[in-house]
C-alpha cells in the first residue's frame, strides 16, 4: 500500500525557537498537532494555520535515527471536515512546521469516526538533539498505529487519484 508523502515547511519562528533552545542547553518540544481546512502553499514566515479546526495532543512518538521524528495523533469526536493543513506546535505556542496543499486534501474527518494520522518529520536543518516530541495521554501501540496509518495513507492516495480523475473529466466540454 502506498503512503501519502507530506513535506512540511519548518517555519522561521520554529527554526529560531529550536536554535535558541539548543544554544541555551535545552530542547524545543513539539507538543501538539493542529488540523485545519485552509488550502494554501505555506511559507517559512507562517505563524498560524489559516483555518484551524482542532488541536490534538501527540498520541505517540519515537525518534527513528538521528534526524527523523515519528509521531501519531488521533482525531476523534464530532468534527467533520477535510484536513487540508497540518501544523506542528511547540510547547510555547510557536508554529514549528506546517503542511498544506492548495489542491489536494490529506484526509477527511467524519463526525463520530476516529482518524489516526501518522507523521514523520525530517530534521536535517537542525541539530538532532534540539527537538523533542511530547507524547500525550493516549497509549497507542506502534504496531496498531503503523497498520492504521498505512490504511489511512492508502485511502488518502485513492482519494487523491479520484479527485484528479474527476478534475480531468470535468475539463471535457459537454456536448450541446
């Protein structure tokens, strides 16, 4: 099964916070993941999501090598929206990194249906020890999380292909 590839943009404020923490002998801590409906092309100057719907604690996290942080979040409850932007928030409220695509949503969150999301952040531009992830109160098994995340990613790829096919069809002129 394919995986959706997200390449988040590390913000200038996030980079400054991480470097300042490293210089002070501490680490910047990724604390929450925000999901929203804004569809845009993020830049390094971003300080917020465009249309945040929910902010989630990080359910589980692990460092995979020197520069990769793997984390999961569980969106549940009554929310109903297309996930079109994702923000990674530091403990102090700074937007560390952001992802969005102006044309393609990541996933759909339906009312009453839990949506498990898995993310990998690659931190090549920073000292590996300058960032840490604070996992929230949920106790998800990594085995289950990886299987469910792969399923969610597969659905996102299928949906993306359906949207692309629909767009291609809608450009065909209709006969009179």
